[in-house]
């Protein structure tokens, strides 16, 4: 039999705050206690210098020819199970208009740090809390991934590990069985607790006791505590989570062709300009004022936003020229349009003239 805390009480999922002594250097910085992501030390930012924009001769992309436009259209139609290929193969191209557009992209690669209390069953691990002051959250070395690649690393903060009784089982190593409420047995399901089946026939299932041993705890009334795994003690320590994030914002200049801008997020263009450094300066000297204004706005936003809660490690800005061709064609006496866009020659044709209704049975 086992009868400490009532089996119905769920118990805390984490050690109560009173279990922890104040950890020097970490007061008020732990998640769940008013803390969270920690602001980095104030850096001495180098002054970013302006980078010239791309030179004029490289801004043009040759228009695609009719063969390329038709080949892309046929490939698009063949990829759709309900599209006939006839319009793509037999339609007569009557016009092609280029609506090339610019995409400005700013990437800010950041590192953020989060501290929180954690615990694991105590199996004789070193206990080092208060043997010396722990290093600060931003003083602990971490191996960052390559620039502009997301990553995550979790590690114990040195000199924060201590041993505490398990808060779930109160240091007993076992918990009351939920199936039998700690009794070790349950009402016999055959005789419903009477001990007899028919009249004076003793129940053979429970030998007339009216109760069965609990299968879940094998009659013990308790099960091993899942938190300390029966060890009764926990190693409690501060966990540091280091997260690297590539924060990306794009601005696409409206190209007035009728193609939805969202389509352009799935394709690449011809790169005209690239600038990568610790802190970039908004691009200058570009002929399209919309790109210059977007660069100024996004650079200011990123440097103001991400420096508050994380450390900026690197920034990169690029300008691409994305080819967009509006193709007009005639099929069965009617005029239709489709778009070919991006280096990948993607096709968008919202009103394809030969489709059928089909369903998967």
C-alpha cells in the first residue's frame, strides 16, 4: 500500500520557486520569473559606410523569345492533371510584354539567449553551485553556424547545479497509482465486488475477495516517479538556450502587369547588387527611388528592432532584377494571357481555357 499525496492531485510540473537559492548574476533573468530573452551587452557599432549601387549597363534582362514562352506554357499545362495541353501547344502568341521588376532583400542574422531553470534525475552528476560565481549569459562561448543559417544550442550554465528533493514525489521516488488510487487493488470486474457470481458460487476470478490486484502497479499501490525516475533527488541547474535566426524582409517594386506579387516569392532573379557586412548602410545611387526608400526603411527597422533583444552578427542586402513577361495568345477565336516569370520560367495562368472537372475516388 502507498498513501502519501492523493492520487488525483496532478502535482507541480516544475520545482517551486522557493526551492532555489538566488543565483548570483541571474537574479530576475530566468524565464518564468519575469525574465526571458536577455538583451545583449551594448556593442560599439562601427559606422556603416555607403556602398554604391549597381552600374547601369547590367540592369537589363533580355526578353524571352516565343519558343521559350511556349515551352514553359506546355510544361505548365502538362503538370496539371485537369488541363488539356491543346491551348498551350496550338494557341497563337499575339503579343509579349516585359514587366521586369526589382526585389530588394535585407537579411539580419541575430543571436539571442534565453535562460531558464531545468532539472534531471540525480545520478551522481557534479554539484557545483556557489563554488564560484557563474559566468554571465553572454559570456558563455557558443559555436555559431555559418552566417544566415538558423541554429540552436542548449547548454548547462557552469556553477549553477545543485541537488534538491524531487518536487513531484516529495523525495519518495514513487507516486500513488492513478488506476487504483494508491490502494493496490480494484473492485473485481467479474463479480462487481460481491465475491460471488451466481448465488453461493464463489468468484473464481478474485477467489471470493471481491477485489483484484491492480495490473498497472502490480498490487504495490504506487509507480516509479517519472520526474526523478525513482532517484528521489533532482539535479537542478540553469539552462542556456542560444538561438541563431536569419530575419528576412523583402520589398518588390510593383510591376503593373497584373501578376500577383506573391508569385514572385517563389522564384529567383538576376542579382544586381550584394552587400554583406556587420551593419549595412542603406543602398544609395539606385535609379528606382522605391528601392532606395525601401532599403532606408528596412535597414532602420532591422537595426532598431533586433538590437533590443538579440545581438546582430551580420547583415546582407541584395537587389535582384526579376524577369516578368506577359504573353497574349489566341485560341479558338478568343484572346487569353499568361505570365512567364523568374529565372525558373514559372508560369501563371489563372483562366486557362481548357480544363475539366475531375475527382479522386
